[in-house]
């Protein structure tokens, strides 16, 4: 049996998703395990985690060696446990006897640098590293807000809209319970706040682009891509994420909602519909190859795309550990495909590696 391990920083995270995967594993000749990277014994290299017992239909505690294929669903923060687990995962990635379903993406600044030298560059917002609070405040211009966001992170957390209004500096950020706004009447107070905010994390700066609908709600298109049982990239689904009125982001974690892509695009004239779909297809057909030409292999990605009022198309984010809520909420018929894709791709990887070993062995014998 092929052993398949799901890694998470907290076993309470994505419980329903992991359970649905595990329920289907046995059907494909796969033993399914779940563990936290810090639960690996550094001496024996055995893992104290959970094994999914298909007879009982539930997880049970078990000690086991590192599985053949690992599915990394760890979402790292700045806390000590995250940093510990990140080091362990990097150690696992360096091992030749383990294969990851996907090897992840660099931070947003590194990703921008990579993509800005590719055919995808026209779809990118200009992105600069945050280097100085004083420099940032001096760069602000009236009616030209800037977006400040962490270089690493997901779910729209820690994103700020900052603008100059007369002598005041206005700061807004979206939380699940609503938007928080603050006005700094003196630049030096804004500088002090920025220095505290950016002391422990790397941030980036982008121009603010109005990506809101007629009701003043921010929205974007989430497209989920995954590799199939033959290792070929395939679109699983797409949907629209809509944020709160007057908000900055559309993420579901900040209280956003979903509507289907077909319902959304039907409101446009046919010429605009064709234009948007052609642009989206261009991104989908180009982006995976651009990334894998420069980076280790991936298994899945969530692409967040904004559409400006003038029809401009922008790639807002590319996530190698995407959520599935938008597709499940708007295309529930995709459920089975979503829950089996990681297993089918794991089988492909195992067969591919076996063929590689056979070819290497044949070369050795022939020589």
C-alpha cells in the first residue's frame, strides 16, 4: 500500500477536508496518515500521529515512519511553533526517500520578481518591498492610496489600505467582524505605528486599484487548478468572492461571500464576457508552466484575479495551499473531484518515481 501523509500545524484545521480524503484513500490502495511536523522524533525519525482506520471510518493514534508521499497543508505564522515546523518540513523536502505532492511557492515579493520577468507580467500590480516607514509616509499622495500587505501569509490577514487626506493619514483594515479605521493627525505617529507593525514581518507595497462592484463591494475571481491522475494541470472550478460593502478584501475569512462565476459574468455584455474569459484562459494556460519552469513542482494553486472598472485584469495572488470553499459553495458537484484529486496525483507520483528507478537501474546494468 502506498502511504500518504497529510501535514498540518494543528489537527483541528481542515478536519472535514482531511476526513473526506482519508475516507477515499483505501479505495485507491492508499494508507492515509495525519500528523504535525513537530511530532517527528528527531532520533528515531518515527512520527506520533494518526492513521485512518478504514474499517472503523475514523482516525486512531499511531506511531509510523515518514509516509512515501506528503501533502503539506501547514499555514505558517510568526510564532515559535510555526518556525520549528517550517525547519522540519524543509528537512523533509531535502530527503530523497520522500516525495511532496507539491513543494510550495516563495513569498509574494520573490514570486513577483519571478513573474515580472515573464509573459505574465502585464497582469501584475507593481510591487515593491516595504523598507522604511518614513519613506512610505513621504510617498503617499492625495487620492492615491497604497496597499500594505505581508510578504508571506494567506486568507487576507494583515492587509492595510493607507491614504493621505490633507495632513491626516487614514488607515483601514478588514476583520471578520467589520472594518477597523484609524486616523493619524501627525505623520510621526503614523511612522511609529508602521515601525511597530513591520518590526517582525516583511511587508510589500502595491498601488490601490478599485476592484469593487456597483454596490461598492470588493470582489475577485478565485480559480482552482490541480494536477490530474496523469500529472496534467486542470481547472477544477472558479467562483466569485465578494467582500463587505466599502471593504478592502473579498476573502471568506474576512466575512466575504460567494456567487457563481456564470451568474456574475452573465451581467456583462457578450463582448466583455468573451474578453474576460479569453484573458482568464490565457492566465490559466500560461501561469503553471511559468512557475514550474523556475520552481520545484506544484500540485495545486488558487489564482485570485481582479477585474477593474475599465476592464483591466490583475493577478492579485497565487496560493499553493488554496482553500476549497469558493468551489464547493458555487459548484457543489465538484466535491468528489476535489476530494480524490490529491489521492490520484499521489498514485501518479508513486508510479512515476517507480518508473524512474527502473530506468536508472537499467542504465546501471547496461553500463
